[in-house]
C-alpha cells in the first residue's frame, strides 16, 4: 500500500527537496505552499502523514497542527523549523509543537533521521 505524505511549507526549495527525498523513498507526496491549502488537501485526499513548517504566512504551523488535530485527531504530524520571527528561536516553537504531540526537526533537516521517523510512523 502506497503511503501519502503531505508537505506544507512556504519555501519552494524545501518543498522540492522533501518531495524528491520522500518520493525516492517510495512514498506518494503532495505539496502545499501554506496551511490553508494544506488543510483543504487533508479534507480532499487520503493523507497518511503531514510534514509542516512552523513559520509561514497565512497560518503558522502551530495553527495548522491545531486544525488538523481537531478535524483528523489520529493524523500523525512532523513539524520542522529553521527559525523565524519572535527572537528567531525555533527551538521554543518546536518545543510547543512537541507538546502538541508531534515529532519535530530543526532545519536543516537531517535526511536520514527524517526518513527514519517517517518510516517508523508509517510502518
């Protein structure tokens, strides 16, 4: 059974890198430039895992995590962040995401560790 992963990130290069990496690992990958489109993708397609950035326009990753948990309480989520505003301190935001029950990774993401986490979550 092919597993489908949704990547929500406003950075085209990050989306492309994750799309390529996860596709090569045998996963079907959907991409979204923001949380609004990402949530709609969750509603219209069968998604097995969401990987979301934290700092994005329109809706930040913590808001997306809350929305997905509300509509899809069993959906596994991985949050990634390389920084952002609010003192540029991604660790605090990633800690907040972790307290919401999601796996977290700091950018630049270690590809092997991320693939290991994805495989663990989906298999």
